[in-house]
């Protein structure tokens, strides 16, 4: 595990520790086609397809939200609410609840 110390201020130093050499998910080359929403303080990471970008889904669907741990381990997969229209916002609360806001004004937790 590489450790890097850097000067911080006059007499202090901080270190940068790499916790994971490689994420466990298999989306590394496709992340540019996703909306990535990490929870605060190293919590879970929610991903959903950015429908404005074209990619080959390789068996996936456009209306899924996928949740991974901060290390990239799969946690959950569920469908977005297609009857609510386009997804406008995806975000986490301080209690690590995932909120999705849709164009018709509905908010799903």
C-alpha cells in the first residue's frame, strides 16, 4: 500500500493512503456513460445510465440504479420509476438514503 507524505502548512504533514489498488466493479471503461453519485464520507456509490450518452449496455437496461460499496462491491440493483419521467437528480441524505427526483416532481427514497 503506497503512502505519500505532503507538506501542509508550516510544520504539518498529511499523508495520502491508497486503500484500494483496483475497484471490484467491471465498469471502469464505461463510467463516462454513467451518472455517478457517491454518498458522503466514503459511503455507498449509486450509478445510473446517463441517457444523453450512447453506449452498448452489454445486457443492462437504461432504467436501473446500481449501488456499490465504496470499494466497488455490488450491493443492490433496482429499477428507476419509469412512469415519473426523466431522472433530474440523484443524491444521498446524511443518513445514507438515496433520493431520486423526477421531472414530474416526484421524489423517491
